[in-house]
């Protein structure tokens, strides 16, 4: 899931470096939502800094069981949004472009954005 986000970021903001924040990751629900470890991502995105990511960043930093996906519910996503808001409060930037996934973004917008749709959130 982070791969798609980083690819999208690279298209929108060429030659820019993202802040990679695991709080804005996709809703962990299916096998397609399982992420890749930072050392693997670094091979594909050589210029990006993955120091914010722990080994199992997509699974709340808990080791994975390859036979079972521990699904997140919507309350889990709301908790992540609350943590993200705290992160925003501590951030000194005045404007941030957030490139993320539909389910997480729908917690901000109140609806599912279309692919490539943008939304201005004044927080």
C-alpha cells in the first residue's frame, strides 16, 4: 500500500522528498493492505527516508502472522487520525500535502474521494 502512495507522490511532486508517516497508511483489512519492510522499500525508492517506519509499520509494529491478517476496524482508523492530528499540532509547517489512501482520507473528508481527487482540509 505504501508503494502506490510513494509512486503517486513522485508523480505529483517530482524531485521532492516526502515525510513518510505510518499513521496515514491504508486500512489494514486484506492481504493487499500488507506493507513491505523499510529495507525493501528503500531499494525501490532510494532517495526517500524510511527512518519513521518500524519493521512491521503496517501492523501497528507487531510481528506478523503470515497465516492471519489482523484486521483494523473503523475505530482503529479514527484512533490513528487522532494521533495524526497530534502529529500535525507538533509540526511547524503551515501547509502540508497529504498523499494517502481512501479509507484513511475518508475519516478527514467524510466521504470516499475519487482516484486523484483532492480535498482542502483546514485544520
